[in-house]
């Protein structure tokens, strides 16, 4: 980044922002994974109840 004309401070700030943004994206993805897993588990549980009720 220094070769592109950014000062050392700007380069450091941009690197910090990119790392923080990456961390935030990872946190959001994990939260969505947990939410989708819970939805899947609920769906499977309901499907099993319905199949049991049908004797399957």
C-alpha cells in the first residue's frame, strides 16, 4: 500500500478496517449458520412428528 502512495498511517488504518470488516463478516456468517441450523432442526423435528403420526 505504501507503493500505491498511501502513508504508513493510512495503510495501517485500512488494514485494521479490513481485518475488522472480515471479523464482522465472519460473525454475521456464523450467526446465520446458527439460525439456519435451528430452522433445519425444527423442520426435521416437525417432519418426523408428521411421519410418526402417519405410521411411517
